[in-house]
């Protein structure tokens, strides 16, 4: 696997009653990520820990009512996702968003 993805998002939208973040990539691929899955997969240090033993091991089932409240580009390589539980430290790289399996 490469450390980067060459594809770039052309569109990002909330679908399915705001429960799914849909990303259309410029190479034609379509990603559909449930918001609660994105929250459980949050890559930030407080969720993941600095070592696997420190991971909170979050599960999507813990976030069934979660919403995405903000999404801001970080340079050209990532997005900062803010959730309705006020968690805002997750920086989701394009590579991560592209390689995360579709959940919706
Ligand atoms: Zn986090």
C-alpha cells in the first residue's frame, strides 16, 4: 500500500438522513461511510492511544445517534471531522477515507 492516495474528493455530502458521508472521488470511486463508523474509527491520539494497548477500542454501536456537525479541509491531504458529541480532534486523511471500507 502507498502512503498516499492520488485520488481527490470531488464531492462530499451527507446522505441517508445525515447518517452517511458520501464522497465522490475524481477517479470515479464512491465512498459511503456511516457517521457512527467514522466516529468509532477516529484516528486521533485520544481515541487510538499512542500504543495499541491504549486504544479505546470504540465500536460503531456506541454512536448510533451521532451526527457530523462540521467538516473542514486540512491542507490538501485530510479533513477535520467534528461530531455531535463535541469530539473534534480527528484528522481523517484522504488515504484513510479512501481505504476505509464502505459501510453504507
Ligand atoms: Zn478521536
